[in-house]
């Protein structure tokens, strides 16, 4: 089969463009583009213009270009992109902050009506209230088992009803009712599925982690390492402080229970021989605090006397 020269040139240009982007950018967002219109895509491209580029294309063509480029450059890290190219997806090459780029993409979601046969991405709930429809339209509500009443010549929904559950297909009756009520329950845009960063692939939820979250996770990991090290008596940097403290406690216990002693145990032994020293030590602290307070008051009293004598002296001059 001979390819059309025009198609062959287009494929060659696309391959060159993709390879150039792979060399130039080390951060890539893999996005799903289901139900995204051309105008919406154009607005996204404008919003990302400057430090990011959106590239769409056939999955087979992108996979082929990535394989050939990996072979030619010995950059096997980009092969991690190949398993991610499934479905209606595209690539956003960026040099900016990945979280900011994802937030910018999320701004361009647009509302969409519920079409027949479409799989609902979220639960659809019809709120209670006046619908503005005339009583002849009650047949729609009866088919869907939605409780209604006639109020001032219009149909009013009594209670909120879950019309469509997430994952279910939209039926003709549900689509017609939502259209009559003017409800556009779904919103579509580019959805980030995976993140590629210098050869590593991870979930977009990782971008929501803050420094505090990372610190908490790190401390939990250190705690687990320390606990495991203490359980198997294997010294590690995380368990070393606990091991030293436990060893000191054991040595102190031996010294208290026997005639063996060392400098750090002398004071403990002294207290053990004469428990009354505990009371003396505890009473010494408040006493010293009271003595200091009395000294401060004694030092402040002469200042007050001096101030009073100065006032008397001035008053005596004008008598």
C-alpha cells in the first residue's frame, strides 16, 4: 500500500514535532479529552500559551514516534509514556509548575446537557421546587417516579430525587426531563490522568500534597523504621536514640539493684537511700523563689522613698 504523499508528509512533520517536544520538555501531563469541543480546546491552548503546549494525535502514531525516538536517543525513560496512551488522550508538555498547569486546565470546563446513551460521570439529582411546566407535562415525572403536585397552575417537585447514578447510561426519559427543566448536569474538559516527570510516572493526586503532608508522611516512616529496628534489635539511625535510652535505663536498673555504680547512677542511689531528699529538693525551689521575690521588693522600696522625699523637698521650697 502506497501512502498519499500529503499524508506521509503530515505524519513526518508530526513525528518531528513530537520528538522535538520530548527533547525539550521533561514534564508531561497525560489528559483525557472526552466530549471536549474544538472551541473549548482552542481556549485551553490560548490559556496555556507561554510555557505549555497541548499535542493531540492518534495513539498508534504517538506510540510509534516515542518508540523510535527512544531507540535513536537511548532514552528509555520516555517508554513509560506508551502504556498511558489509551483512549481519547492527549499530551500537555510544560516547563511550568505542574499543579498550576492542572488548575489552569480545570478552568475551562463547560456545562453540557445529558445526552441519550451517555455514561453519567456523576450522580444527577433533581432538586425540589417549582419547575415552571404546565400540568400536561406530569407524564414525564410519573414515568420516572418523581413525586409532584400542582401549585398555581404549574408542576412542583415535592422532594429531591436522584435521577441518574454515576456510571449509569442516560435514558431518553431522563434526557428529555433534564432538557425541559433546563438542567445541564455534566461538565467536560481536559482531565489529567497521569503525570510524567523526568521519567517518573505518578497519579495527579500527588500534586495536591503540601509540605506539611510530606513532613507527616516522612515522620510516620521514620517512626515505623524505629519501631521495626527496636523489635529486631537492629541498630539504625532512627532507632539509635531509643536504643541508647533503653541501654541507660537497663544499666541504671542494674546499678540500683547491685553494688555496681557509675557517676550518673550516684544521684539516683542517693535519693533511693534517703527518700526525704525528694521533699527537701521540691521545697527548696519555692523557697528560693520567695527569697528572690523578697529581694526584688526590698530593692524597689528605696525608689519609692526617694520619689516621695523629692516631692516633699519641692513642696517645701514653695511653702
